[in-house]
């Protein structure tokens, strides 16, 4: 598996980590190829997942560095000699598809949200048009393309960056937690505790959430889990709005499941998404969800059944839903129970892994009259993670 960024642990990195572990259990020998430094490397070491670090595989677009990364990846794949390359995210997706095609290795590209998606209408602005052009140029190089939401599959087809015969959507999945880590969203005691788990960087939109909460009359307490370059600006906005005393900044946490278990409502304000793992983790905990109607979010959050989806950036709409959810513990409990059922039916890690392995197996199956591809060390190489 090939992953661009190792300097942070976001949704793509968690996806690759959990998928790699599950593949190992199923008999695949997995090697993760990623960029230099950061907490993701620590996670791979902790879990004893074999990995290779490419010094020039970084997020920023840089023709000199990207050329070196392409050469490093070519060398690594020649040495590993995998039977399958699984690429994750845009930069790694381009490099891995080019390299795998040159070496004659089957390649699966997983899209964790299109970088050109914007507000969901497609290619707006010069950078987005360049991304679309780049994807069109390489769309025929992957044997299969997986999108983590149906929204992204449809968008990719509409913009001509996906081949309909090779593209399919497989929703993200997250491992379950013990009953002790389930929330009690209907508890009416004290200020209602809300939690948002997200990095402080684009496309996340903490500002809309804070402006909406500033309009809400009922008592509340907000826990913000995550770090990132925009955290100082969000702290300043909380002070300017007069709500700093009710907002707690926790930074990056390794016990997110425990934080969610103590909450009454999960919120995610964002401008662009694929299929956010944080929402699935909230549903797993039995929490109602209020989130932006961006990307694949409405595929997870059924409006009025497991929570509510609000237009991105619409402060009055967000304030209205918050007021309603804070006022009605019974509504929160009902939505939370429905969210837990939906998680069990559609978003477990086991379901996601089984569907992904089925895709891999179609490429690992022997040709007519031939021998099956082996699952020796390096049989599945994962490449990617991050925009």
C-alpha cells in the first residue's frame, strides 16, 4: 500500500492501517510504502506492519521531488516484487499507478475524497481543473478504482476521471468497541456535551460550528479533538465570540473512543469530505450526528433518522439544528440508537475488508489455465494517505 503522508494520521492513514492489519490476518503479506517522518510511522512500528519510507514522497507538488519519489517508488516495488499495489490518495495514486503499470503489477487506487470536489459541484477554479486533467490522463492506468462514497464515484464519472467498468464504491468501515464505550446521548444532566474530532485545517470548518453555537441559548460544552495549523485561529474566534469558556481544545488523542463515549452529540462541520471515519466512530458509539451535507456524509447520516445534515457554512441552519438537539434528550437517544444500527449494518470494518478483498481477489486470480498469484511477503503493497 502506498501512502503519501506520514506526518499526520488522518482518515486515509487510519484506513490503510486498519486494512493492512486485517489483510495480514487473512494471510496477505503487506508492506506499506509512505513518506518520511511523523506519527504514522510510529503506528506502523507499534503494530509491526512492515513498511518502506521514501524520502521524497511528500504531499506538496514539486516536480523535482516528485521525480525523485517516482524513482524511489520504482526501486522499492522492484525490490518488493508485489502481486498487487494498492494506492491511496492523489499524489500516491498518480505515482503508484504510473509505476505499477510500467512494472506490469495490478493496481487498485482508492479515492479518499476528490481534491477537486469543492462544494460537490465539481471542478471550480484553476487548481481543481488541473487536478481533473491529471486524473483524466492517468485514469486508464488502474485496474480498479475504489471510492469510499457513492458521491465520489458519481462525481468521478461525471467529470470523466473514472472508467465506469473499473470503478466501484466501498464505504469506509471502522472496528467495533466494547459496550462500555457506548454513549448515553439521552442523558439530560448538565450542559449537553458535544464533540468534534477533526484536524484544524482545510476543508474542516470549525468556524461555522462556533458561530452557530454562539447563537444557541441552551447550555452546552464543546470538546474539540485534533490538532493542525488553524487551531490558533479557531481559539481566537472562540474568544471573539465570547464562548471560549465552553470550548475545550484537547489536541490529538489516542483515546477517541473514550471521548465519544462521554459525549451526548457528535458534530462535524466541513466543506469537503469522502466518507469521514469520525462520523462512523460516532455512530458506532451510539451518538446522534449533526454534520455538513458534504461528499459522502449524507450516505452515512440519514437526515432525521440518525441525525441531521446541514448545508456547509450555513450558520442559521446549524444553529437551528443545534437548538433542537440540545432541547430534546429523547430525540438524541432515538437518533443515536438508529445510528448504531446503521453502523452495524453498513459500516463495520469487517464489511469493508470483505468487499475490498473481493476486489483484490479478482486481480490476484489466475488467468485461464494459469497458476494463482502467490501471497508471499510483499504480495500486497499499500501506497498512499493524505491529499
